[in-house]
C-alpha cells in the first residue's frame, strides 16, 4: 500500500499520532471526535479530558456520549474505531486541568496534537469561574504542551466575538491592554463576592465575561507561541450540521436554531433584536473540517507564526434576522413541532420599551393565565418560569442581536480554495455554490439548510418523532 505524504494528504498527517482533546463532551468536541475517527482512520488514539459528573464515572460519561446518534454512521462502518478513544479524568476549571500525575505523564509522552476546545459559553457566568474555565485552562494547556516531547500543533478554539469592540475583525492576533497573568492572579486571590462587584470595571467595553476571558485566552496563546506551534480558530455562531455525518444534527438550543424552536413552539412571540442585521453563522461540520485543516496546515510547518483563521460566513452568504425568522416560521408550518403553546408568530423590535411591553402582553400575562388553568387541572405550572428563562436568554443575547460585525475570513477561503481533490472529498466545503434561501428551504439538496436544522432539533433535541407530523399539523392548524 502506498504511503501518502503528510504535507499533501490530511489523513496521512494524523496517521499514527496521539491526539488530546479538551471539551470532548461538548457540541464541537463530540463532532470533532467523530470526524477524526471516521475521516482519519489511522489515528493512533484520542485522549479525551472528561470529568466525573452527577454520579457518572468518566467511562460512563464516555459511553453516554458515544451512544449519541451522531456516531451511528461511524458505528455501522468502523465499530472498532471507538477502541481508540481513551478517557482521561480531569476538569479544565481546576488548576493543572485536574490531571492525575500518571495521566499527565502519559499525555506528555504520547500526544503530538492538541485540540483545546473546552470553554464555558455561559454569558452570565461570574468572572472568577469564567477566568478559570477559559483563561487559566488555556495557560495550563500551554504548560502541559510545553512538556510534550512530540508536539507538532496546539489548536486553540476561540470565537470571532472576542473582538466585539471592532466593527471589522481581521484574522490577526490583536494586542490587549489586559494582562492575562494578573487576571488569573486576581481570580485566584480575590473573594468571589468582591470580584462580582469589580466585574464591570474589569470588562469595560466587553459585553460579558465569556468574550472577555476568551480574549485573554488568545493572549495566553500569543505569549506561548514563541516556543509552541500554535494556531487559533475563531468560529462565529455554530449551528447544526449540513450533511456530515447526517443532516441537521445538533445537541443544544444555542443560536438561531434555538430561536426558531422557541418561535415554532409559540413561546418566543417577541424578540429584542435589530431585524436588519446580518447573522453570521456556520454549520458545525464545516467548523470541524476547518479545525482539522488548520491543525494540519500549522503542524506541517516549523516556523513560529501563529495562524489565525475565522470560521465565519462574512465572505460567503449571510441573511438578516428578520428573514431568518420569516423563513423559519414558514418551515414550522410545513414541519410543526409537537405541543405548540401558541400559533407561531414572532415580532422583532430593537426598541427596549416596546420589547418589554410586548413581553408583558404576549409572554407573561398569557403564561400566568395558562399556569392558573394548569393548577385547576392538577398540572404543575411551568409557563411563567419558562418565559422568565426566555426573557433572561434574550437579554443575555441582546448585545449580539442589536449589533453587527464583519469577520473577514480570507484565510479560511484560501485554505478551502487550495485543497487538493483528494482532500476536498472529506474536508472541503462548496461555499461558492451556497444559496442561503435554498439553505433554509432545502431545495435541490443544497447544503447549509435550516429545514434540516429544524428537523434535527425536532429529532435530537426535542425527541419528537416525524411519525407524529400529521397530528402536529392538525394541532397547529386549530
């Protein structure tokens, strides 16, 4: 069998290498593990950092992850691939990643590729926890990487939204006036209550602790890149798969799919947003391909340049919020969700007074009325509590729904354009052929479609069966 050149063929680069992944239990992490095992089948092993949680051991949690429908294709084609996954006990929020000394030595001795995917994406998280999860963990990953004997690349997953103080964001490392070392020191020494009081002062013009601490993490990577082969990917809003390994797979309510589910259930009837801003979203399978490609491109070089790549749709196709909602509501007419509370109809406003008034009229008062009826029938009331969550979520996202940025992604475009035919098959993305309206309506099997996203959410998030579609349509049309 011919041995392929790792400088030319992506799977050859990953062959016989040991990989360490943080965040392997999350949305991106699951998809990354599946894609690596399926498209780079000769990888030696994948170490996945997992913490015991809710009475489950790391092996229990790994088995639960691997039972996800995402892995069905891999399970049917390469069942032995799962034997290459090695769970490692740890927790990114703990100092030194919470690793046991023996596990640490094993990683140092065997790993040559790191994907640092773990992050806390809670926008309302306290500054102390956000620094531990997003900034200190990156420092500790870099310390671990600096001890590895065979390291060829450390890929750090950041976010385009780390640079929200710039209307146009380029694929470069920006200098920061914040010192990540002092931030970690403050988080370790200052009482959490005091730190909460000081949070606004620390954040200044950053919208939340997530963007602030992820920006600090980029500075950690920048400093360590003098001695480590580093690369940074900044995805925008990551949504459900286009087709790889299946259409519409998703495991969370974040982003526009969650917004459409809320609208489709009749729960989200008013949205605080500028209806005319373009949303920057990218499917998770496209993001994973980009991560694998960027690590490959950086890993085959020996220089000290830190690659930065935006996985965004700025130079592809975008759509404004109003159109997303309109087309999404059209789709849920065709594919209604089960147990719709109100007939789906969403008003979008950027005026907070109008928004708050409509929340009271369309969300809170009807929810209070229905909760009282539920009490009469002996049913646990839940709509007011649910509407409170919707309100808090919309407030947390409002900064991103009321402002627009351009995330230049020429590095990603160039990387995709220069892929060989051999690599194109498993790692390419035909962005030039994408039609956004077709994305939402799934015409002619064009990729990038939210119709599949809504079906995926129905199947994988809400656990609703497509067999009940006719009953859902009758309920919808009442």
